[in-house]
């Protein structure tokens, strides 16, 4: 067991309904094309596969996919969409769980490496990816760039969504590199809001590159999004690809 917080049944059951934009064709189209090209004729392993937002449609494109998922509740939602023989899922954490066989692609999307709350565990995640990769295979991570430039002196909170149905802001512990994401979501029309929060360990691209080197991986490409747009100093996130030497 790692430091990742377990997703509850209630959270898993409403996850897809709250992530409709992330599941749209506009978002998933470039994501799936990017991953399918890297997988080639081989197999793909998704760390923290969740409800299968990416893994299920990637499998439907013809890429053999295996998943690792810590939350049995999230995996149960995925299982309503696709059977075990078509998309196997192993219950466990992404830093230490090992599944049989080799893969041309291991991927970790949607900021999920930050669920590992220590640097040591994030390093182990890279090592676990390298352990599963065939020579020449790739490890892909999608991750936001910490928005610390938005913090004026003395401020520890940054809003990321202010809308009728949702208020969201992040608070930062700059010493421990811990971000707490706070969500106030409106339930129904009675004016009540559901409050949730989750902890994350944020990491900079350069720090991830060092983790990759420790795991024996080499940076191959870094772009600002799945569409391949250039990564710049103003990019809010990155999609990074590390390669296991042949």
C-alpha cells in the first residue's frame, strides 16, 4: 500500500458524470491517437486506470491494454463497461504492483502521479514503469505544471474553477511540495454544496526527468498537450515521454 488516498464507492460512482469534458471526443481523440502511436503493435499498461476513461476506448481502438488500479470501487465501475478477458485489471498500487509480460507503453494520465505523496514513491513509480517496459518502450505522464507563479508573497491558495456548479482552489505547502485540492460542488437545486479535498505531491518537469534517469529511462519528448503543441515556459501542463534504451 502506498500513500495514495483510496477512492470511495460514492466518489467512483459519480466520477464519470463529473468528468464529461475530460471524456469528450475533443479531449480523448488526441490522447488516444498519441498513445496508440507509441504502443504500436505491442501492449499498453495503464497505471491507475480508474474507471477506464482512457483505457477502455484505447482497447476499443485495437491496443491490448492492462490496468493497475488501487481502488476496487473505481475498478468496479470500469468492469461495468468491459469484461476482464478483454481488459484485465490488477488491484494494487502503481509504485510496486507487477503484472506479467512486457509492454511497449506504460502511461499515467490526468495528474495521477501526484497521488503518490512522497518523492520516494514517485521514484518507485518510474522504476515500476521501467520494470514493465520492453527495450525501446516508452513511459508517458500527463501532469500539470505547479502554478506557483500565481502565488503572491504570503498567499497559499490558487483558484482553478469558479462556476455556478463548482468552486475549486488549491492550497500549497511549499516546503513539502504538497498541494491540497479543495472542491465545493453544488448538489441539486437546493443550494447545498458537497465539500471534498484531496492531497497531492506536485513535481516539476526537471524533477521527473531525474526520476526517469534513476529508473534508467531517457527523455524523448515533452509537449504541452496531447495534440503535440510545443511546451513553453507558459504551458499549464505537459505530456512527457521517456524511453527505455534498446
